[in-house]
């Protein structure tokens, strides 16, 4: 089914694509967006179409949310998220998983709410939700999903509105028009107020795909052979986590002029320089003095132990423009953006390096990077000129300056005394503030309703206890005052 949307045109999709490419070229983000996301925008229509549909063809809103989503996906690591980065206890208990499909062949994202506890870490739980969405949309390209809240056996202790809010916000902000249905199965009457809260959280368009169902009418949305036995169906599936297949991301050029370098899935340097950087020769390719570039840090590529990311800062100290190029002993392990470029005198450039999720740093500091620099023939050189320049240049040439750096992980740092003022567009760090919005009002009403139900239950228990006591007293009084029966005999007939 999905939400009802306005139909997009090829011209609108192309306009959104051009706006994105224009901003990315003129004002690129500090950290380049992920190659997979860039590929979706530059070479496909479906993702762009969903942003336009979600925001009623409002070009400005669709563009702003597209840009923010790309930034969030980069900082969150959505494309590279795998099971090794998740809370294993939460993952394997089966409170969230993808299995089976609805009547439209849309995968079901199942939440078994009775297994949930409010004591669980919400950030870890949302990370598992994102993992299942990303994994499913990789396996079935950008497929929609149907959320299935299995409420059977759920009590007040398991109903966590904060968790529901985070789920709704994640889909609303970062997965536009990605839901086919939201099915709420076997909701107990004591949780009816929670249903109203969920409706208040949803965008108006999404309310129409929110359905309350039971075993009697589940067949309208999921066929019997696709329904679990616990839902009244014929599927005897029991959850057991199976890791997803490893998939390498399709590289996309981060900047204009880089396309040729990143055309292959694995970046190698055999076609870009006569000498290939190896562990055996990197020690011989280091210039002790600094005449063109200052590199910070100077000796190491320090990877963050949490997200496996590192940054190098290059500063030109030459009197004319300097061009640089970066190589590594392990090209299959790392993603580098940008790999080459030009720096004007006294200017700086930031290089972002990511260790791919399926790889680890080698022991004994065997993974290394080489930063090479030479004077640019002209300050007007463009990206394609730099690529051609380094293609025909030997790294061991006398006019090439080399800097060797060893890869390592940063030691964990103690948290600062003062709070970090930098904000991050990530679903991990956001906390819902309590105010006068409809969702907060409904949540307070739910809390009041729950407390009222507890009081009513207690009063009923007292009433039954009192009634039982009165009945007992009445029966005892009756047995003590009732006269003994007298035996009578029939008079003899004369």
C-alpha cells in the first residue's frame, strides 16, 4: 500500500540531482559523503524520488533533508554497519529482526515488544534497527519495509514510548517513504492509550498505513503461509541470528576529476605510478626534511578506536602551489578522500581515511601511508591535471617529497570535564524533550491512565475481599441461629 504521494516527474528528479551536485562541488562537506550514497544520487532515481514524494514535491525541503540524511549516514556509518558493531545480547535475543513479507511482498521488520525492557540502552537498540534496515535494503535494493509490532503478551512494563518515538523519528528523518504498513498486532486494551500516542507521533500521511490487527484479520495484510504460528499462521520459523553476506561498497568519486582513480572496486596503484608502494620499500621513500608540506600528525595515521576513522592535515609551506598524492601498503583496507589535489601557499587540506569494516590493522605496524608532494606546474591546475601529473611521475623522483606514516589506533581518552558543545546530526545522541507537544501530552495521559488502572484494580481487589468476608460472616451467623430440626411421626390411625 504505502502512503499516498504526488507523482514525480523526471524533470523534478533531475533538478534535485543538479542542486545536490552543484552544492557538493561548490561547498563540499567537511567529511565527504559515503560513495554508496553519492552513487544513489548521481546514477539512480529511486532515492531522489522518495525524498520528493515524502515532502509533497517541495524542492527546497526535499533537498535540505537529502543533504542532512547524507551527513547523518556518513557520521553514523550506516552503509558500513555490520553485526560486529552491535550489542550482541540485544541482537541475538530476537526482539528486533526481519522475516517474511506482507501481501505486497514487502519485508517485515518485526518488533517482539514483550521481550523489550525499559532498562535497555536505546542507542544500542536503534543501532540494531538501522542495521536491519540497511541490511535489507542492500539485499533488496532500497526496498520498502512493513513495521510489525507484535504486542501479544505485552504488559505495561514492556511498553516503552521513548523507544517507539526513536523508531518513528529514525524513519521519518532518514528513511523517507520507506514504509508500506505499520501493523500493531494484538494490542491489549490496557495499552489503548499508547496506540493514541503512536498515532500522534506519526506524520499525517503515515497515519493511513497504521493498522490495528488481530489473529482474526491479519490475513488482510499477511497471508497465512507467511504468518508465524504465534500469529495464527503456518510459518513455524524460530528466530536465530544469521550474519549477512559481506558486500563491498561501490566506490564513487568524491570530487570532480577523481572518477578515473576510483573506477575499480579495489584501488591499486599499478596503473597510476611506475613504482608501487610496498612494505619492503616504504622505509626508503621518506624525506626527513619538510620543504613543501607540513603534516599533522607527523608520524602516525591515528584511527579513532570507535569508528575507525582518521584525519590528516596537510599544510603547504612552499612559495608556490603544491600538488600531493597519497598511497598505502594496503589499498584494499582503506578508503581515502581525497587521494590527490593541489594546495596553495599557506593553505591547508584535510584528508579523511576510513578503515573498511571487514578489515583490521595489521600487527607490528605493517600498514603504512605515503604522502608525496611536488611543486605544481601551475596554480591553475584542475583535478584532471593532477591525476595526469602523478600518473607519469615516479615517487622516487628527486623533486618529490615523501612523508611516511604508520597506522595505529588512538588510545581511549578520558571524558572531558565540560560537556562537548559540538552537535552531531546523529540519531544516537538525541533525547526527546518533554514539552507541550501532542505526543508529550498523550504520554502524560497514558501515564495517568496506567495509574488509574492500577488504582481501579486495587479497589476491585478490596471490593471482592470485602464481599467474600461478608458472605463468610453471613453463612456463620446463619448456622449459629438456625433451630435444630424436630423429628415428627405420623399419628397412628385408630
